[in-house]
């Protein structure tokens, strides 16, 4: 299902034919000294840095960008959003951080537009998770409790002699992507929520910490999937994962932790990427009201909740996946403008934990193409 937001949507449907005719009529009224249209076709990166618990904008955060040419830019930003105009084509490695929060590192690919008068906008939103408080863990054994967003708790039990000396251990909850209508796929799995453990500790033998997490994924509770705890290597695109041991009613799972890192829970459903495509057709989302005026528009693409997506996330999230972008162009003197938009979709085949094919899904991304069409509409027959 596609949703296009435009305050004049219904009026446009009725008037677009007449507008196109009138604009084309005034395009070729005689020779002109005015230059041809030069709409903005530069690539743009847009970033938002939000609190992973509340979804509100984070102020005064730090950002580090490694550009495709290998150079590095570092700066602080006082607002929750910023953009990079004229972005270079290629891979960016971006890190957002702020005191009191876990830093987040993301790789972003900026693509080249292949059509005339088309610009590419690439969005990325960072949901930073607050750092948990440190707890003293002793060689005699300790238990740490971490509250989850669903009202239940995760426990980490350190048996006797799991560590050699007293340690101040912090466990931070990484909020579920589904909380903000996002399905985050990492290495063929859709992550449910995560936990960051620090400091960097390794555990040997039979004295490993026991992590017990609540299970609120209906497909696992119903016995249609298993559940994993894993840490992801973004360089190799691989998981180190542990299958959970479920209790009798499948509402909790336990894992023996070999070392500290950032660990995520996810089901056994696999998402195999089969390619990308652009939403079709182009959507008209804005136009100049009069000649020499600019044009603005907001484009929204929505994938309605479905059973396949519900199998991958926590119960209680009726996940509606959405991509949204807003753009303005112009004004261009004596020209009228129209804005068209579409977004990039990623196609996945979904398989259950036994390898059986279940179906396909499309996920909208933060990549958008904007197309500008312009008409010279100055009457050179004596009028102005």
C-alpha cells in the first residue's frame, strides 16, 4: 500500500491535466534569452539522531564521517538533524555519539542518479541507547537485572568464579527497532532488541554468565520458530550466535555468554536479499502555484502490517513500515516546477528456521529519488 501526503492531493488529481496543458502551451511561445532549467540535482545525505527510548531529537551530539575518498570529517551538532549537500558517490562510515549514550556506527552507500533532472536523497536515523548503570560483580557471584521496554526484565547471573576479580559491569538495553516502525535486518536476521555488555570480558569453562531474556515473539511462543542470541560482525557480515534454551511455556530463554559485546535477540527466520527496486510509478507530490514560484512536496511510502513481518518481531507491535522525505526546489524565475518522488525498496525471501520458503516481503529504505520537471511560462507575446 502506498500513501502520498500532499495537502492539495485531491485538487491535483482534478487539475493536473489542465496544468500540464497550460504549462506546455506557454513553453514554446517564441525565442527566449532565458537559460534552460537548472534544477538542483545534487546528491544529499540527511541524518537524524534520536533518543532510542523516547524518539525525541538529541541535542549537542558528535558525528564522525569517513567519506568515500578516505577523508574524515568530525563535528558537533546542536540540533537533532543535519544534511550534507552534494554528497560524494560511494560508501560512508558514520558514527554518532553523545555522553551517556552508546555510540552507533553505520555504513551508508550513496548512489548516482541515472536519469536527467533526478537527485538522490539518502536518509539515516540513529536511535542512540542510554548507557546502563554499573553494578559491582564479585568472584562469589552476582545477579544483574535489566528492565525491558515491555515491562519484563532480563537477568544476567554470574556464577561463582566466573570472574577472577571484582568488576563494575554495565548492561545497556538497545531498544527494539520495531518501537519506531523499523525492521532492522543484519546478516539475514531481523533483530528484536539488544544488550550491550561492558567492560570487555571473556568467560571460560563452565562458569559462564547465564542470560535469561523474556520471549514476547508470538511465532516463538507458538513453537513455529526458535530464538537466538548473537553478536554481529559488520566487516564479515556474519553472526556468532547461540540458540536459546526455552522454558516450558516458551516465554523465557536462557543463554550461556562466552564474552561481552553487543548481543541481539532474533528468531530463526532468515531473510535472503534478492535485490532492490524503486517504487513505481513516480508520484506527483508538489508543484508551483504560480510561475516563478518554487515547489515543495512530502512523499510517504508505507508497507502495511503482514503476517510474515509479525513473525519476526515482538508481540504488541503492529508494524507499519514507512519511508518519508520532504523536498523543496526553486523558485526559478519565469519557470514553473513540478516534483515527483519514489523510494528504494529491498526485496527479501523469507525462510523459516527449518529452511522452508514462506514468502517474500519488500522493505522501504531511506533512499529517495526526486525528479524535477520545469516549464518556461513567460508570455513573450507582449504580456508579462
